[in-house]
C-alpha cells in the first residue's frame, strides 16, 4: 500500500513523485513507456523539437539542476529533452518507484476504505488513498480515417509511435499525412533525405520560423545568473507564453494594442520584427490578436504574404496559405525551413480539399484524379487531446460513477484538478487549466505544488478525503467557457476544442486566461482554506446531486 499512485512518468509524474517523497509520502508510478519522458519518449520523429525555448522548458524546482544542465540550442530537440529528463530521474533517484511498460487500465474508488484501486494491463493491482493522473495532454495518438491503410505494403510510420531504431528514407518515395506542428517539423527533415516527398495536406496551417540557433554561452551564463528572475516572469507568463524568454523580461506589453485600424506600415513593421525574432512569441505581438477578428485577419494576411514571398510556385504558395481559421486558433506551428522546403524539386504538395483520397492501395495513394506511388507513409495525424488519456482508462468514483459519464458532454473540472464525484483523484494539467496554452513545465510545476500543498494540508488537519464541490466545478467550468468564448479560439476547429475527433463533444478545454491569472486563482482558493473543496475526516459518501450510478 502506498500513499499515492501516480499514472505517467513524464515531466508531471516525475516531479509529483519527487514532491511526495520530499514530504515523506510513498508513491508508486506506472508508466506505459519503457522509460521516463512521456510525450518525449514516444515522439521520436525526424525533426522533433519543443516549440518552447530550452532555458524555459525545464524544471525550476532545483537551483543546482537548472545551473548544471547545459542546453545546446535555443529550442531543444527531442533526444536532448529525453536525455534531460533521464538525467533528472537519475539525479533524484526516481526510477526505483516507477514500473515501466505498464499501462493503467482502471482506477476505482473504494468508498468504504477510501482507497483508489488501480489495475494495469500487466495484472498489477495496488491501492492507495490518492491517485494522481499525470497522463499528459497529447498522449493518445489518433488513427486517421484513411480507407485501405492496412493494405499498404510499404513502411507505415506514426510520428507519435516512432521506432527506436533509425529509419532511413534515402532513395525512397515518402508520403506524409498531417500538417500540424508535427508534420511541419518533420517535412523539411524528411525532404532532406528522401528521393521524393509528397505532402498530403488537408488543412494549411500558420507557421512561424523558429530562428533556432545554437545557444551563445555568454547569453546562457547571463541568463542562468538571473534564473530566479526569469522563472518568476515565466510563472506569470502570457497566455500564449511559449518560449518568450528575454522578451518576457524586457517588454511584456504587445507592440501594438490592435491591428484593426493600424496603418499597414505599422503592422508590417511590428510583424516583421516578431517574425525575425522567431517562435510562438509572434502571437503576442498584437494585443487583441486572439479576440478581434479584423485584427487577426490583418496579421494572418501578413503571414500569407510571407508564404507567397517564400514559396516560388504560385499555386503551391496559394495552397499553403491558411484560410480556414483565424491565426492562432489552431496551435501556431514553429518551424525550420518549412515553407522553403516546397521550393525543392523532390517535394510535392497535394491539396486534399481539391484532390481527396479515394483509398490507400498497396503501392501508394489513390486520389480522385491520380495515383501517387509510395515506398513509405508517415502519419502525423494528431492526438485525442487532453481528455483522451483519462477517458481511455476505466475511472470510477463515488457510486461507481464513470468519468466517461461525468464528461459525456465534455470535460468539467474544478481548476482543471478535480471532478466532484471522484474524491482524492487529481489530474495534473487537466482540462480547465492553462496546460497546452502555456509552457507545460511551468504549469506542471504549479499544479504539482498545489496538489502537494493540499496533501500537506490534509495531513495536518487529519482529513482523509477531498472532493471538489459541484457548485465550484460548475462555476469554474462556466468561467473557462466564458473566457474561451470571449476569444477567437473556438472558431479554430482545433484539437483544443475536440474538433479533430469524430463524436467528441465540442468544448474548448484549456483555460485561456493565462498562467498568471490561473496561479492567482489557485492562490486565492488556497488562502481561503481551499474554497470549493470539501474535506472529510471519514470516507466520503455519495451526496452530489449529479451522483448517478455508473452508466
Ligand atoms: P495536429 O496539430 O492535430 O495535426 C494533425 C494533422 O493531421 C492536421 O494537419 C490534420 O488535418 C491532419 N489529419 C488528421 N487526419 C487526417 C486525414 N485522415 N487525412 C489528412 N490529414 C489528416 O497534431 P500534431 O501532432 O501535428 O500536433 C499536436 C501537438 O503536439 C502540437 O500542437 C504540439 O503541441 C505537440 P486537419 O487540420 O484536421 O484538417
């Protein structure tokens, strides 16, 4: 028996384990992968890189750790992040409490004992008063709806399940589906190696150049000397707060409050400056970019003009210009040489909206008007985001109520951390928290610390159970929706909204208010004796008005 069971050994699970240990609590971690790393364990595709800058995408909890680790580039590659997280696991001796290659299949709350019973696919069964889901926001790959895919006789490579051994595309004709962040990162790298690369694009996406480069040792030295200050800025970051290190510290205000009525030269000047600085920080250039459609359109026009300027063939450039959604409402992509890649003679773009796929055949892709012969297929077709990993498990709370049932109309949480009928069950960076709209490591540390503080409070007060009050969940969920609806985000048809999964309720899942506002909300809750949470010294009883039996 442990004090807590943690599901997942990525950034969230590892830090949760470290915090619990520091409090003298025992925990067992179950991880489906063969090692630590979470998303960085699985996503080994060519070009995989974080779109948040290295010096920001790292833990802040240990001064020694952040001083000793040396990053090489402005943006870290997947192998480098994996080495970093492996180093963290070793440095804090975390592996001994982790069981790898075990996927948690079910978690059931035993009301009489006030214990979570967790079962894995390998037959492990453990019990603990607390269960903490550190299962990641993008960890359930989506199988694309491509008829005949199983008949393809060449290699099929899924970016999010990429083989551990090297894959060679030299001399081969490769096709790729998916032009989200993953496709956009891998296309230039695969194009460098493959004889031919055909990109099958369903939706054109906005991408900003990363302007990646090796880190200057002098910059790193100065940055590290002021790490606490930088971390403080990151913790109060902007809602799109990816990677904006030096900028966050210097000028936290957008360069222009609106682009709607600004002179064209002014928009060009500001957008060019942000474009050449590189990265997702581009999205913070204009104050009302995510709330004013006219303003958004002018910035989108700037990016479309850049695409037309980079891509030589006018028809290809036009097909690459996104027109289906306001910029930023699908996650902004950050690339190295993405648009330039279409100037290569070995790269071809197929616009699936004009040339739909009829079927995948053994030797290639049959379109309505042609056949594309292929040796290999790469699928960069996304994830069942945010709720996928939680709902894939059979989670049952009070009265046997299933999480699937509680979330049948979309996820509802209090602070993204708890669901009323599921006492003592926490979700790290769950729906309703800033999560994917923020630097994940910053959000993970904040959530984990908040959960650890709650457990400390419970121990001090002799409480055995905690649950979110239904009215607190309702109010928080309404706020999450209200904030999202005041922005352009819901217009994006994105995975933020569940729009990439057939039948998934269309609910905007992350909290758009930013990590600063969210942190303040959590601090206010804690200061008011954990307002909205109900603590009990005895096992909880089913009392929620919504507490129906499992469906
Ligand atoms: P995304 O952003 O969900 O992108 C998936 C892409 O795959 C997107 O372009 C989809 O087009 C495309 N897709 C999905 N199914 C199909 C089919 N059947 N045919 C053609 N194209 C298809 O996932 P990523 O892995 O790129 O990025 C996810 C996040 O991971 C990223 O934001 C980072 O945070 C890390 P669609 O737009 O649906 O038309």
